[in-house]
C-alpha cells in the first residue's frame, strides 16, 4: 500500500517515501468499521426501512411516485437531497 516511514522502501515498487505514489490494497479486520461521516445518514436510512421485510416504510403508490421523481433528479444532488428529506418525513 506504500511506504510508512521515510527510512523504508516500498515492497511493491522498491521506491522511497518521496518517490512512491502509494498502491491500492486492503487489510482484513475482525469487526465492521463505519465511516463517521456517513453515520447520521445511515441511521436515517435504517429508520426508513422495515426491519422484517427490508421495504421502505411507504405505501406502494408513494414508493413508485418517489422512485420516478428520484430517477428524473439523478444528476441534481441538491434536489435529490430535498426529495430524500421529504421521503423521510
């Protein structure tokens, strides 16, 4: 994944800290780790979903209506955020 100290060389490219650009990699962990920046958003989404059937807690007609609106707003991030807040209410 790259060099961690300036006296070391990279095991992938054999370059120093100044020359190594870093490399993709992964680390195995035993427990799930959540990104703190997405935690609030994750909690909101979990409140919107049924714990038994995994469906959104809306009437089927509303689900179809909001799905069509979200598809039309695909590239407009702000409008999608506003729509997401309406669905949550």
